[in-house]
C-alpha cells in the first residue's frame, strides 16, 4: 500500500491531489517547496559570489539604471539602513558607485558600474539557459500549461496586493 493510500483525502499532499485542488494548504506547501528547489538550482549556477540579497539589490539597480537609497530600500523591501549597507558592500566590490543626488544634496544615488551590469547580465543568461533547457524537454502542451500557470501565479503572488501585511501568518 502506498503512503498516500493510508491518508484521508484531506491529508493527501501528492501532486495529483494538489492539482485537483483538494487542499489549498497542500498546494501552498508544494509551491513553496518547488520554489525553494528551483531557487537552489538557479543559485548553483550563480558565479557572482554575492548573497541573494546583494544580487537582488544589484539587479534592481541595473534594472532601474539608478536608485536612491530609499528607492533601493523600497525595491528590495528593506529598511533604509540595510539598503545603505548593501550599497556600500556592492560599492566595495566595484559593482556600483554611490553619488550625490544632484536634486537633493542629502540623498545618494546608486548606479551600477559596467562590471555590475555584466554580473547581472551573465547571471541572468546562465539561469535563463538552464531554464530554457528544462522547458525545452516539455511538450508544447506542457509548456502552455506552465505559461498559463505562470501568468496566474504572477498575478496572484506578485501583483499590487502582494505586499500585504501577512506577518501574522508567518509568525
């Protein structure tokens, strides 16, 4: 008898049960585990030597071309002092430069250096190549399912309401 055969339907966390929608909690659990494993796979291809937080901040600076410390903090959901420390670390590695804001002398602008842009571009290319190779192994119908699921996940998890105060849930 399989391990799932001894469980009640409400405890069935198999991918088939999750796909049927038997348990929102089980779906959340499987999604979280899948994201963690996918993140681990992508991180194994990372050659930057940066922490996840540092890389994310660098990518935000590259994507926005320039950010104030406050903008970097908001983009990365970090307090301003943490964003300032991250910027200092990236500057020490030669990946960004900090400059006075010409519009506000009290403010600092963070810009990526050429080396910082290369780090982000190279990392994205490696990750995208790995993902593309995995997706290429799927049938066209399976890729369509992934695309549809990705659209739903992006809207539900990364949309404008994604930053709601759910701290009570995670405590």
